[in-house]
C-alpha cells in the first residue's frame, strides 16, 4: 500500500488514516510559514564577510572583506580599474542600525568616504559623501562574494 500511495501521488495516505489532503497541506504550511516571517530588519544584518561592488564595466572590480565588531567596521580588499592599475585598499567605518559609513583608502593615496544603506542580507548600496558628509550621486551596489 505504501508504494502504491507514493506512485499514485497520494503521499498524504502515508501520514495516517485520518489525515486528509487538506490537513496535510495545512500541516506543511504551518511548518514552513514561520520562515516567511524571519526578521529582515537591516539592523540585524551581519556585515562581516566578503562584499563585491557591482560594476557594468568589463575589467573593473572591487572587493572588500569587512569585519564588524560592535559598531566599528574595518576591512581590506582589492580593486581593478578597467585598462588601468590594480591594487589594494583598506576600509574603516562606523555602523548605526541599518546604515553605516565606510572610508576606503586606496594604495595610490585616494580616500573615498561612503555612506551606505543595507538593503538585505546580501546587498548594500554605498553613496559617495561630499565634504559635509552628505550623500551625493548614484550609489554603487555591493553584493556578498
């Protein structure tokens, strides 16, 4: 009977004599549904790990390995400029909830302050900051490596 129930698609018969298909579906939904309500609050996202900038330019790239300790962010990474140099960078910053600042210092002397907003556990958007610390321009998306 068990093989026949599996072959005929009546898997719910295996769950018990009194289990209807509707009850089996309800039981499965009850088991899965809580996962839909797990916190998606950006303040709960752990930033530690590898992040890569999303560029639409072939040959360009940037990766940063961020370490988060309390509200302090540090890191190191690398960059590649299309038809240009490649090298190393360091990162330092401060996090407040779902936003953070990150200052990238490139090995050739450039310092790039960024203001970022966490979009999900796998993405943040980083805006260049002007001298007054205000966001400007278009953000660069970063995704987990």
